[in-house]
């Protein structure tokens, strides 16, 4: 019997690109990790044609992953990602309590040891037992392991991070709360469509291996259902798209610890919707 995993769920597809839900533990393609299976091969077989990765998610990170369906789209999206004209939204559970709102500008070293500029916007969403925090992250740049390294720099490593985290806290969450993976999820990505130029936002609901433990420790469900709000200008103002499954409209998004003077990005205001229950070029920030 084959141990080949099922193809990742297709969240969005048109003639130019497709976006899938990458599970934790699945590598994107050869060259970025050594693994028995790769998202590129699974998605290629699922859509029945060659696909082109335009960014990556780290192997232990789950969430929305975009592929181009032809070389021209791959080139256009590659320029978009290299120019940082992309909105990437993540949720992470950390050990430690970061500031309520922070723009972290801290260079990180790339694979050859060169220090590269790296900027991540962080927002504290919810605190558990006064020492663990659900954090919303929006990286401006896309350096390798950027979010993980930035949170470690703040002494707030991500739960389940075997490279930058704390083993005792990782074991605690695995044994007591059933969270046995990296607690980092790419919940949405937005950019201008490479053909039409229209703003596009694709959302990836949290998988059960992350959503269930977070709900079990008391995390408010609304914080897990939609891209986190951030204030200030953004590279694009994407609008959510209805992809494979029908979605229910949402009237508003509650932002915990949101400064009153800030105008957040609200998918409802942008004309969007909440997913039904249940980020080649510049490497991905996760």
C-alpha cells in the first residue's frame, strides 16, 4: 500500500495560478528540503499540469501556498514577491508575551551568512496563563525563518519550534495539550492578480492539528477564523475570494488589544467573507 499523502486542498484556482493548503511537515520541493514527498509533485498531479513555486513555506509551517501555472505568471509573481508587494498574514503561539503592537526591524543572516534587512509587524491577540501568547504576524520582507527568528529575538519563541524554541515548553504542549507541531500558520496571502491586476486574498483555515489544541486551551474562536487586522498602509488592499467551498458572510472582525486610533484591515470592509469552519524568488518568511 502506498504511503503517498493526499494532495493538498486547493483553496483557489484559475488559468494563471492556484493556491493550496500546505499541511505542516510537507516540504515545498526538492532543494528546499530532503523529504519523501513534496507539495510541488502532489499539486502537479492534482491539477494535471506543471506548476511553478513562487514562494515557500518552511516545512513545519502550514498554510496557504501559491503556485503559478505557466512560466509567464511565475515571472510576474516572482517580481511581485521580490518587490515585497504581497500581504502575508500568519498566526503563531509563542512562549512569552511580546508587546501589544510592534514593528520589528532586525536584520537576519541568509544561507551564505550575509545580513539582510528584515521587518515583521507583530500584534498580540490573546494571552494564556500569563506566559503564552497568540500573535499575529505580517512580514514585510521574506527572509528564511524570518518570523521564527524575529520571535526568538524577542525571547518569545514559537511553541513547537525545534530549531529556535524551548524544548521543555514544546514537550509540555505536546503531552498536555496535543500540540505536537510548529504553532505557525500562514492564514492568508494577498497580492495583485498577475493577469487582471485585481486585488486577491486567499485564506487558509487553521488545520485541525493546530485549531483543536488552541481551542482546547481557551483561545477565542474568532481569532482563528480570519486574517489578523493590522493598521497603516499595506502593499495591496486585497479582497477575499470565494474558493472551493461556500463561505458565510461576516459583518465585522474583532481586534483584541487594538489601539482606538488605528484603522485595521478588515476583510468584511474589503468586501470579503469568513472561511467556513473547520507566502525562485524571495523565500518565504516562515
